[in-house]
C-alpha cells in the first residue's frame, strides 16, 4: 500500500485539506488558538497539532466545533448547484 488515501475528488499526501481551510478561517477571524479554545472547547494544543504538529486527519466533530465557534456552518451542495 502506498501510505496515503486517494479520494475520488482530492488526493493529499501530508494533511487533510480541511486543516488549511480551518487555518485560514482562524486567521481571517483574527483570533488566537486560546480564544478558539475558549469558544469551542477544543484545546489550543489540538489546534497546534493540526497546523504544525503530527495530526493529519482531525475528527469531524472537532472540526465542526471549531467551525461553529467561528460562526461557520457545514453545507453539502450537490454538484452543479450553488447555495
């Protein structure tokens, strides 16, 4: 086995692309990891592990806790349609 998962729509070798999206969201909001921790309950150390540490695929529930704390929501949109 090659050591990385190949998805139909996206292939990544190092870290899940949602990590980059979350990093951008936090930067856009201008908040620190400690502030995100206070809002979401997700430890600042966990965020550090996502962005600079060993975590490659964070759990969905943890991702969503951070996203909701920053006032974002998840949408599933059928291809070809924009909501």
